[in-house]
C-alpha cells in the first residue's frame, strides 16, 4: 500500500513494506490511500515494487517558491543571450523562479532526486548554485542524493528547483504545485507557497 498524505507544509510518502500500489491525486484536506487489488487464491502474484522502494520514506517539508532575483552566470550548456551581453538578473522579466524545501528520508535506503516538473513553467530542472572562483554559477544536475535516515536541503545559493519560461509571474501568497521525481520513491507532488524570501 502506498499512502500519499499532506502533512502541514509538506508531503509524506509512506510506503508500507507489504506491497506497493499507485498513488494518484492530491488531497489537501486529508490522506488518500490506494490499495492493491485482491488476488485470486492460488494465482501467482507479481511484485510491484523493489525492496529498496518499499523501504523508501520521503517527506518534503517547508516548501516555498519565489521569483528568482539573484544574478548568476549560466554554466556550460545553459542558455545565454545571443548578443553576448551580460545575462540579466534572473526573474527580472518575471519568466524565472525557484522552489526550495527540505527533503527528508526516514527510510533505511538512500534515494536521489532526479527531476522535477510543473505546469507553471515551460521547463523545470534541478539546479545547483555554487561559487567558482569569484563567479557565482548555476547549472542543472541530473541527480542529488538523499541519504538514508538523512535529509537534503534545497535552499538559496545551493540546490534548488528552477522554473524557466513561467507561464505567469509568481505572485506572493499564491500556491504552486510541482512534482519531484526520485529514483526509488517515484514521483511526489509538492505544494509550495510563493514568498518574497
């Protein structure tokens, strides 16, 4: 049984050790439980999840988002202005934003954040901001580990979810939905409130 629950500002994905199922929907007022179909006595059963996935327990807490005002130099492979002019401040035109949160893994197996999607933007990527010499750079990353019995913090100046080509500017006080994809836990929907900081 896979249970998807909204807990305070986060989403808890609890996967029972007995079997896995498919979670569907987003219930912001309670929990939604999807149970595996009953099998006919004597029929062969096919495992639906790996042992590692059954041991995963991911909690996303304190999720928030903002227009991205910080200046960062795009790393190799990222789009830059064709004219060769300096890259404008992120979010200056209202077409970029970022989301931050704490991802906790209470399971006994490490997991990894491997992607993100959202209907609010043309493109969504997991990014890392870091200082290289005297220059702050930002680049997409394919995988960020969430250690067993540990956590990964997405925060300004570090790892974050980057929205590019926002369909409309992020407005303070509104809430957005994004989907995080993990190697073992699968896809988890997250609700994030837009804040100034």
